[in-house]
C-alpha cells in the first residue's frame, strides 16, 4: 500500500469512529503531520507522522478550546466534540475547524509577536489541568528511537545526537530566564500563522508542543528564522519592538538557538528514508550543526 493510500485508510478509520463524513477528503499537507480537508464537514483532520502521545494530542484540543472560548484568543479550535482517535502504529488523528486560506498569506513578525504577547498575558487562573512542563527536543528524541536506515543517519550520528540532546537540556536547565515562565505554544514560528476565515485576522495553529515553560522558547523561532532562513534584521527588530523583548540580548540565547537547530532536524528526518530532498536537507542541517556553522542558510521544506 502506498503512503497516500495508507494515510487515506487511516483517515477513513478515524472518521468512522467519530461519525465524521470523509467524502471528498483532500490531502493538503504531509510533513510533521498529514493534514486532510473534509469538505462535507468543513473540518480538518491531522494525522501524526509516526507514534504520538495520545494524551498530549487530546490536551492540545482542550487548551485551544479553552483559549478560544474563555479568552477569545485566536487559536485554531477543535471540531465540535470529536475526540482524537488512536490509529495503527501509534499514530493519532485529531479533528479541527477548517479555515479557507488565501493563495498568499500576508503577515509580519510583528503580527506573530502580538499574538504571543497576548498568549503570554492570558489569565491562567482557570487553566485546564494536565499541561506538562516543557521538555526540549522530545520530538527529535522520539524520532531517533525509530528504525533509521544507516544511509540516513550512521550509528555515530545517532550517538552524537543523543549526547547533544542531553547536553542542550542541561544547559537550558541552568539558564536564569528573564521572562516569567508560563503557558507557551512551544513551536511559535511564522509558518504556524493562519488566516481566520471568520474574521480579517490571524490565527495561531499547530499546538502540538503547548506546555509550561520559559516564554523565551516562543521567541527564539523568530531569531532562528533570521539566522537560518534568510530573514533580515527588520524581522527580529519588529518582533522585539512589538513583544517588548530583544531575545538576542537575553541569557541562554545561543543555547536556545542551538536547540532550535536540533528541532529543525526532526521534520526532514521523518521522511529522509523515502524522499531524497528531505535527506538532502537533513544532511545540510546536520553538517552545519556539527561544524558549528552559524552563517549557512538552510533549505526550506
């Protein structure tokens, strides 16, 4: 069975279990998650790539629903009352409201900063229970536990990466953070901005790593985009001016940037065994990290 056929079979199974109509389902995206649009329901289904923590997926729906309903925060919201579904191989399907996206989405780093400033100021006195403490690099650690072919990562690569995960975690645990810790998105880069089809504003999506941790974690993707993906100094300056913090001058900055480098290995790693362009991107990123190169721009996916 091909990958697309397997995903579609998983989609149908999940929909059957929740009484959701999969007719006309269309695959929109397949990277960290496989995303299907269900036109008959005006909903999205997200199927994780590889094994997932069912409890964490369930938590993302609880938290986003609470943010949207109680605090009118523009987060992507769960679809009706459809609970996530456990699927074969440890993957999980979850159901979300659909927002039609424009051909080109226009935004600035200030837009992202404004959403994060609002998120970090949410009154958490009634926050749902079960939100976990932030643990850096769990996605990469989980991916490294899979059966990875030698041509993708050698045994020496695997050993080095596991040692570096431990080292980065130790360094981060010793940072004296300037911002008050609290609820964080966990992967707050501009690619997780979506158009809100019910208003003229923007939504923040992809809450897979929502947790309690240093607020600086939500800031670092903006500076990392300037270092690795060609954003200019205007990108970080506008973000800093709007949010009210210049992360570049903060304690732990380089360790956060190194952490973000390692996070960017997970996506291409998941697909490197079957898709050459992802293998090429993985090798470029890994080689850059290992050499200590802070200048080279990385291929986007």
